[in-house]
């Protein structure tokens, strides 16, 4: 279940809003990278003794392969102050109380209490966290100045602070805000469900568009139904029932070694074809060549349930390259960069381009 270790902080490697990356000497296990969330455990300093959870480190996980700081026993942070009755990561050792936008003590409660409509706001839904930057790149290249809010469900990382992409997109002005929902926490606003998260994005944060995608570290088992991306279909339903305009971004790959993810991933076929009960726009990128023909044919499986929208990809690679440079965000999915799986990033950017057209 959990591998517990004690360690000593050697130095601070880097930090970004909500997170501090450390080098930690672990008793009996050498030196490793560790991650601390100061809002939960305080800010560790060199020389501090720390209590660590090394489970993910021992498993060799790519996205989350850190030793996680659980406590700084000799220098505990001050008790939290202020209102807040939502408990996130409930009944775990690090359960945290936050102020929910939708709870009674929130200044936004009156707005959200009877809220029931997104008034046609486009909601882009994607499987992986790595889709967030390219969706934004395609959208903002076509519609500069659009106010975009990221709504993060709890299928991946729970702390939004884990994502360096969120921090850099915020700093660059590409992303207006983040709402964390379900058991996820650490956003600009907290919400109980994806539904109230979307309503808060629209009615509190004045979003023109919301993007719903897992945080980093999705979970899959190689089975038809055992993957955390099924929430993509559920997010389509949430957007539709609230009178939003759902847009389903396909997960497409030309570089994945796993057959089930080549072309249009089975994740998209299952989430949009079986889980999503409401109709959505499904942008289909015009990639050209034999691979583009394959993607169009596989996406056609969704045509009875959704509106398939062909989207040209001219100029999107340049938009992606500019976004990576200007925003300081590393475009990467499953360890593959832009040149190694261009189709993945073009497809997500095409979803952004189509969404921009819905704002006209």
C-alpha cells in the first residue's frame, strides 16, 4: 500500500506555484527527487528531516515518480485559517479542508445556488492532461483574448499544483483560471462536482470556454473500461445537461507503440461512443495521407451519436511551436514530443480551432 521512509532535505531543485521539488537523502535508499506541497506540509528547507511516501518512486512511475513529502515533523506549518467546509482527499492521511465555490460560506454561493445553465458556452473535453496546451494553442491562435478556464476532475493527479503546465499557462496569460472538482484540489476555485465546476467557470470566472481534462497521471489497465479517461464521456454529459456546447477532442496517435492507441484511441471510441449519452461536436483533423484516411474512418464510428466536424490543420504546427516557445510549456504526451507524435498535438489543436469558431 504505502512505502514509508525518513529522509533529509539536501537542497531545493526548483519550485512553481504550489509545489517545491527537492533532492532528499533517503535513509538506506540513497538520494532521490522529492516533491512537497507547501499548502499541505509547509515549505521544507535544506537540513529538514522529512517523512516520505516513496511508493510511486519505487514503482518507477514516469509522471509521478517522486518521493512525496508527507510531513516536516520538526517544523509543522501553522493551522489553516478562514472558512471552508469541503474536505478533499477525504479520509486519507492528507485530507484537506478548502472553501468550495458552491458551499454555503462561499461568496459565490448565491450565484451558484440555483444556477442551471452554461448559456451555450463551449466545453472542450479531452482525455489526457497533455491535451490542454495544444487545445489552447489552436483556440487562441484563432481567437486571441478568449477567456479560457480549465476544469480539472479527479481522474489523474489530485493536487492541481502538480502540473507545471497549469502554472506556466497562467503566467503566460493563456489560461485564465483553474477550477478543481471532485477530490481534486488546489485550483483558483474548488467545486464539489464537474457540474458546479463548469457553472463556476462560466458564472464566477466569466469563461468564454471551459476545457475539461484529467490532471497529470491518468490511469489505464489495458482493458476496454478500466481507464480513468471514461470521465471524458461523463464530462460531455455534464456540459450538455447544463446547456453548454460540448466539443470532444479525439485522442489520436501516430507514434504510440500500443495498437489500441494508434489512430483514434480506443479511449475516445469508448468514452464518446458509449459513455457520452449527449450529442457533441467531434472535430476530425484533416491530417492527409494514409494515416489521415485511417483517422477519418475510425472517427466515423462516432458519427451516429455525434456531429463529426472536419477541421483543417494548416498553420497549426506553427501555432503549436509558437505556443511552446512563448508560453514556456513543454509539449509532451506519454514521453513523446511534437516531432515524435505530431498527429496527437494537431488533433487537440484542431479541437481548439473548431471551438474558436463557435465563439463567432
